[in-house]
């Protein structure tokens, strides 16, 4: 206390000349100084609190923005799947998020395993393990069924009507190009398979669309120098179909590919 009184007296003397303070006056000055220091500390504490709250608010907003961006990116990726638009992709993503443990976690693990172990064969386009040979190089066959994609192959397999080998092109040729070269499709590898394995028949099971027909004609021309028989799936009236509901193209194909009712 005495030290504080001396300091205050010295300060006041420096500012206003010789000043003599009683103990009571000095105590009043000390109290005011302490009160002022406490107010300064409270203001500094409030300032730090405001800074911290502002920082946390910015962090929360950034986290919310990041979350929205992640979901939007996931929706964009899912919408790139065939036959899925933005609305369908959004429903799928939200369903996955709502079922994190049951769906999202299991799907993530399954996709990671598939990405690591399953690839497409560069020769026939079918699926194979990265650590083993494809069935096209380990099994003897004399027929090849050519399809556009894996979904078409699985559909034909489910009927059990065909037991031979498959060749998955990976798509169709565009019909609007003046000269098709087959870039990006496994057409060249198909020709090599037919020549190497002495294939007796190539069944063209492409769709009945303009692109499918264009692809079938291109493949047929590419195989004309081989000894393989080139056949095309029949087109026309579907089983159970009624004439009045058929389009003109289907009726035309049905008449053009009509067959005899008399057994040979």
C-alpha cells in the first residue's frame, strides 16, 4: 500500500507540481485505478469473446457450404448414370445419406472392391478379375454373340437361349457421320477373335435403332473377308403384340422378314 501511495504522489507531482496526499486520498485514487483496470479487463474479455464467436460462426458457415458442395457433387456424379436425371439422382443420394450404415457404408465398400478387382477385358469387353484371364481366352467356342453393352448380355443370358461366347462392343456407331471408323468400340478385336478362333457364326444382337443398324452393317462389312457366317436377330411383331399398336417401322420389318409356315 505504501509503495502505491508513493507512486501516485510521484506521478501527480510530476504532472501538477508538488502534491501532498493523505492516506485516505491515496486510497481513493488507488480504488479508482483498480476499478478502471477491472473495466479494461472486462472490455478486453468481451472483445475476445466477440472475436471467438465470429470465428466460430464463420467456421460453421464454411462447414455448411462444404457439406452442400459435397452433396451437389455426389448428385452430379450419380446423374451421369444412364437413364438417371438430376431428380432421380437427388432421391438416390438423399436415400443413401438417410441410411448411412445400412446402404451408404456397404455401397462404398462394395464400390471400392469392384474398382480394385473388376475390370473390362480389352479383347471381348466382358468383365474379369484383374488377377485372372478372361473367359474369352480360356474357353473354346465357335459362336460369338455381339451386343452393345453388358446389360444386353445379361438380358440374353437370363433367357438361357444362347450358351456361346459374347463380345461387348461398348456402344454403337453414330449414324450421322459420313464414314464410321469404329474408334472407341471393340470392333477390331472382334475381327481378330473371329480369325484367330476360326469362328463359324457371328450373331449380331445390336438394337433395332438407326445406330444399332449402322453398327451391324459396319461389323458385317468388317467380317466379309472371314469364313464366319454373319446372322442378325429377327425383327418384327413381338410375342403377344397386337397389330394395331405397332409402329410403321416394326410392321415393315415384320413383313420384310416374314417366314414360311411350312416346316422344311
